[in-house]
C-alpha cells in the first residue's frame, strides 16, 4: 500500500478546492447561450395602456339616478365575477352548497344613503334632495391608505399611479385591512364565491374562500387603454383620470364645481370626489 | 436458541420495512405525456426552452404575477423577441390561449406528481365555464 505524506495530500486537496470553486464561473461563461436568458427577456406594459401620476375619480351626484346606479353596480360586479348571494345556486354543478348567510356580502361599488356615506356632514336642515339621492361609494384609493399599512403580507399595496391594489395570491384573509378601512370598502369571502356567480367572466379571475376583495379601479382595463366599467355605463356621472394633471377631465370638473370627499377629517386623503 | 429468534425477527422487520416496495411492485404508473393541442402543437417553442419550462415554469409564473399586479407590465418579450401576454388564462396570447386544454396539459403532470397548485381556485379555464 502506498503511503501518502501529509504534504502531498494537502496539495491534491488544495487543487481540487480551487477546481470546485471555479466550476460555477466556468459553466456560467461557457453557457452564455443558456436557455434561461433572462438577461435579454423584457417585461413591458401593453401598448396604449392608460397611465397617470395619480388616478382619481369624480362622481357627479346630480347625474346619479336609481337606474344609472343600478347599471353601474351590475356592470362592475358582473365583469369582476363578484358573487351575488341572492343568486340561486345550480344544484347540479355545485351540490350540497351551504345555505346563505345574508349578513355576508361581497361588493366593489354600491349604493349608500347620504348620512351613511358622509356621516360627518349630516345635518338637521340638510336639503331634501340629498336625503334621497342614491350615492355611489367604492374604494377611495386613498393617498394614506390605512389598509395598506395594516396588511401584514403586502397583499394590499399602493401602486405608483395611486391605485390601491390587491394581490389576491398573497392575501391570507386576516382581515386587518377591513378593520383599518374607514369606508367599509372591503369584503371578505367567507365561502367559495363560485356557486353564486351567475355568469363567470372568463377575462377576470374569481376569488377563493378566505380572501378579501375590493374595487381595483379596473386596473386590468386601464392596462388595455380602456375606461373602467363604471365610467363606461355611468352616462357621464363618473369620470376617472389623472388628478395630478391640471388638464385632465376630473381636474377640469373639480375646477368648476364644489366637490367633497368622504370622511376627510381622518386624513386618509381619498381620491374619489363627489360633486354636490 | 436466540439465534433463530433473532433471524425470524430480522426477516419480519425487513418485510415490514420494505412494505412500500413490494406492495407497489409491478404497478408503476406510466410517465405522463402532456399533450400539445391546438396552437401549442404548431408553435414549437414556448416562452422558454422546453426543459427550462419544465423545470422553471412555476417561478416564471410567479415572476409574471408580480410584474402584472405590481408594475402593470403585462407583456413579456422572450429572448427570441416574441411577445406573450403574462396571463394564465385570458386572451389569445396567454398560457391557456396556446395550451388550449388544461386537462390534457397542466393536469397530466400535476396529477402524476401529486401536486395541487391552487391556480384554478380563482383562475378559470374558458372551457370549464361552459
């Protein structure tokens, strides 16, 4: 048997160590045509996507009628696969569906009375017309959105263009955001919403049980260069645009009209304005 | 005396320890062949190379999701300069727009490998809606 001196063993060990250490560098330089090629792949927005510095919404309350409001809510909820718990479940497709608890509802945009939408502006002598107007309320996409601060997983976040958006994949259903939102703009899926969606829109995902949802200002439509659904069917009652751009449609409206925002005293700085 | 007891014990132990092997002997499930139908069949190449897709599609999808939701970047241009919509199931240029049948493609391997990704709890396959 051959005897190895400590010296010769250490020599071999050192050379092998250098070889092992150099291996990744060698394979990296030799495989510049590597299939992954993420160095050359690129991600970009759609051509013609609508962009803004800060998206905002102006609602002209004088143009809101019961009919228009109904259309808006329906268009939004239908397009975003928002479940309606009054919808009769198809027993063949979803057998053994639990009975509905009507305290649970999911909504992105909905009708509210003045005294609920603007509790701090309620007044004994408030003009009668406001008491009966159907106010439309939704997520305010606040500048200082409390829901964003409350979210422990960053599932809710503020996009650079001002939209307060949700990554449903990341939502763990803790509902801190629902407690944090002073506008009740968020809904929780206590159950699988699918049986309660009359007609599923294939262009938008549904949600799953245990996830919070809310208005996304139609981010998926702005990305295609289209107006949000609510704007489209509002007959001019809702305008969405860039609040930072003085030439934008909402800014022009705000220049000419007196507009209020909900619960301004809280300092969340909503981006939804109501022309009175 | 104890010799025979030890051996019987050993034999029993080996039989029990190898239980998963002999119970499944000869029952190997065939390796799945995900089927390329429709556009995927003629396209020849996916977003990345075949083997890369096979190994890394989940991280690619993860990357795409963050890009779409957080940065509003919805178009992916691959190394060949081809553009894809970073979407699982919406539109012609999405994953399902090309791999037209999820049950013949995604499900084949996922079922075999017994992985249950929750994509389809929310995302819809246009075919399954109808």
